[in-house]
C-alpha cells in the first residue's frame, strides 16, 4: 500500500483510488482539491525476494473544483472529475484529462472536457471512468 504518512494527518486517505500499472492515484477525502500520485518501484532484497514500495512523486491541486472525487487511470492517461469547474456555467463541472510525461514522470493537464449546454451546479464529473488510452 502507499505510505499514508506522506499525506497530512488531518486528511483522510483515499476518497477515490485508481491504479494502473506502476501508478496509483489517491484523492483527499476532505478538501476535494488534491490528488496525490504514487509510483511503484520494485527491488530485490538480499534474500532474493522482490519488494514493492510506493513513492509519492506528484501532488496536483485545483482550488474550488471538487477535483478528484472521482479518478480513473489507464496507462499514461488519467481522468479526474472536476465537479465544480466553472465553464461554461457556474459550477457546471467537467473532467480533466491528464497525460504522463515519460521523461519527467510528471502528469500535466491536457484538456478539460465540458458540455456546451451545461447548467449551473450540474456537477458534471462527479463520476468518471476511462477504459482505453488516448493518442
């Protein structure tokens, strides 16, 4: 399991959790504005047994978006629910597509998906799912 000691003690660990390959995304249960990304590393101990460890490599935060109540990972693509995103309407919501830079091992926002006809407080992005990689 990922090391919860890397997170602030007042935050609950993992409202939404997604895993794909060597990546683990864990959202904060309290602020809904933070997603922590962990990368698995495997090593062999002196007895020849494999050991797995999770290291936090990035924290993504977006204020006032209810980001991360829902998260999905597939390969080098992550989809984050942005339930209170303000485009095109007030708190209409959306979903953020993040992609992994293989060289820096950092995740970056590529695009926010919204609906052109969304209404205020529609909460699009409350639940998201991703089933294949994007190119």
